[in-house]
């Protein structure tokens, strides 16, 4: 389920981002592990002013979709991404 947010992937900065009502929302990740094939989701940040709209979920979904496309595993290190992964058993095969 992709929410109606314009999520951009800044590959150089290892970040997904979107702007909602003038507020920048981000997911920051790092790559590591054997061959740089493990995406660690380090931080998901959505300002309170735009919280509760599914923005964080859409950011995490975009990160997992990229990982699947690239053949990466995912380590959901931030608490939000860990809970999201637990609630979406369809991504269990991607977990590191």
C-alpha cells in the first residue's frame, strides 16, 4: 500500500524524504554488511505537525521496496521501522 506522498530517494545521502505541508519528513539509512548488501534503517522522522497521516509508514515501505529491488537485506534499527516490519509479515524475508 503506497500512500499518496511524493517520496524522493536521495541515494548519495542514504535518505528518503518527502515534504508535507511544508514539513520535511525523512528516513535515514546506512549500507553495510557483506558486500554492502544490508540496509540499516537508522532513523525515521516525521514532525508532530504532520504526524498521524501514514507518512512514516510510507517512508519505511519505500525503503523496503528499494531493498527488495536491489536484493538487500534490511536491519530495522529505529524503533518505528522495527514495529512496521513486525506488522508487515510480507517483508520478513528481507530482514537481516
